[in-house]
C-alpha cells in the first residue's frame, strides 16, 4: 500500500444482517480495485450479543494489505431498560463511539488520503464526523431500492399517517402498486417508541453525497428508475453483495453444521423445504406448535431452524437446549425420517445444497438475495423491520415468491397450521413458472456483478467518483 493510495472508511450497525453486507462491500471494493483503493472497516464490539460478537471478533484475523478491520475499544452499552426499541438502543450505542470513530479517521488522514466514509442506515449521525473532517460521506444501504424509496419518503408522508387513520394504502416511489399500510413497519404504523429515530435517520439520507444500494437493476428496475428521477442523492446499485461462504467460516458450532450437511446429503435432490427466520428471528410457543402441525400435515421433507425467543428486553434469540420443550408431544419421533430440527446454521450453505427446493423465510433482504442467487423460491413469513415490505415486493411487485403472510406480527396474531400446510404445498408443488422466474433471476444475479454487468459498471462509476475528489 503506498502513501498516495486513496482510502475509505466504513462503519455499520453491529448486527449480522447489517454488518455482513458492509464487510462484503468493502472486500469487493478493494478486490476489484486494489491499485486505486484501500479500506478500513471500523467495528463496534458487542459482547452482549454473542453471535454478533463472535463474528466481529473473527474479522481482524482476515485483514489484508488493502483491507483492515479496526476493533474499537469496548464501552459499556446503554441499558436496554432505557429503550423499548432496537433502533433507539442501537443508535444510542453507535453515538457513544463517535469520538473513537473521529479519532481513528483523523489519525489516518495524516498518513493517506481519506476520500470517503460509508455509513449504514442506523449510523447516519456519524456523517457529522465526516463533515467535520472534510470527507465525502455516503450511505451504504443494505436493503433494496424499493424500501429505500419508502424511507426517503417517510418524512413526507409522516403527516398523512398521523392525520388519517383511515388511510389504508399509500403511493410510494419505488413501488408500482399502492402499498397497504398493514405491511409498513409496526413501529411506523403505531408511531411507537423508536419512530422518531426512524424519521431522523431518514432525513439524513438525503444529505449524503451518494447512496450505495445492495440491489441490481435487473431485480428492481421500477424502483431504481423512480429514485433516479427524484431529487435523492446519486444511487449506485452494486448488488447483490453476499457472503457466499456464509457463517460456516466463523460459526462456533461446526459440529451442528456438519450434522445438518450430512443429513441433507442423504436427501433426494430438490426435496426439502428449509424454514429459517434469520439471526434475530424467533417465534412464540403457540406459533411454533402450529408450524409443527402444518409441517407434519404437509408431509414434505423439512429442515427447520428453531430458536428460543430472547429472555431479556432487546436481547437476541438463543439456542434451545431441548426442542421437546416447545414442540408438540412426539413430534420429533413421528417426523424423524422426514425432517430435522436444528439451531442456527450457515444459511447460504444450506440454500445452495442440491436437496433444497423451497425456503420459508422472514424475508430479510440478505436472505431474499441469497434465495435468488441460489434459485430457491421463497414463501414469505415476515416478522419485523422492513421484512413486511420485502415480502410485499417479492409477492405482489416482482412475482418471485408465494405468500404465507405479508403482515404477520408475532404475539398479535397466529398463522394457523392449515395456512402453513397450504403455503408449503404451494411452494413445493406448484407454479413451474414461478420457479423458472426465480432461476432466471439467479442467473441475472451473477451477470450483474460480472465484467460489463450493470452492478460491475456502477461500482466502477462509484470508484471513479471517489478517486476524482482528490486533487
């Protein structure tokens, strides 16, 4: 690395679904343009969230001459009792690290030319640091362009939501169809604790020099055109940005991973439905029992990732010590030849296995892109955050998924076993056209990031923009 090389900093919210794409974006930047850019990813330690902590701790060992990972000093986290929402808690946590972030970047400015700071959707206040240091700042947006349009418009239609409870649908740039209010984030619908933080972050989006989005033109053409003609900052769609190795490289439970892969190896090709609700996804006991009944009735081979709900406010799901405690009596014995219940596994490894035919998913954006990359159709079962909007987009806008639910909220309603059985059968048995569309989009995923692909070209345009800012 020469002293004249251009350098960028990146920082992400310490959550698997947010941090992982930021890390992979940094890798893609320096791998594609090693002679033009180097990068530092600043890492916020989170020992209170074990799975994320394991991932964060593993990253510095993967540093290279052009990419380094800097673990910031550990600070006591804000008390979860002070907040009732994840976004308020994590925004407060990130804000505590602002002096450390500023010190790390300013120390580097004396050694090399820092040409950009990338922040994610909950780190937007760190853009103030870039402003103070005279560095261009960009938003790295790990979700899709449709939801980005929704967040950019949130300050605009805030008053509509406040003064018209009877308003059931809204027209939002990024979506060709009117969006039902019922698929908005629960925090937004109820204007609950944390809503003001969503608004503050969304208002910051428009102040960025550019927005890098984890999507590609072939997947979201309508949304990207809608954003391009607006007054929003310049949009760079450079996805799909995925960790193709998944958590297999750092997940401490390698024994379980090996057990699951061995079981899949013994199943017929394209025969298994995979149920997984994300790194933060868990369901109540009554809902777990309905899934078990629905699976047993559907009579398809299944792999079910089942995790215990958090025991503390704003805590993370944990692993069950005994699945019998939550499953119907005798379920494991009755289904031992057709299915496997397990804890968290490397999702990308599972989706790419030849035995997998369908994916019942929470519709997190990373999971959505992974399912498309692997050509595995999804059945939508969103739980929190932007997942309901992703589910709406995949089912109604893009026709790339089947619906179990679009507006599910655990603890408020229950998806009955009959509905689950019906959704799984539609996913596993029906609509060859849907399966063909998903397979075709998987091919387009790969083409987008290859030389001359749409995302490849826009990544080059972003690097040109970064490097030309230096006189």
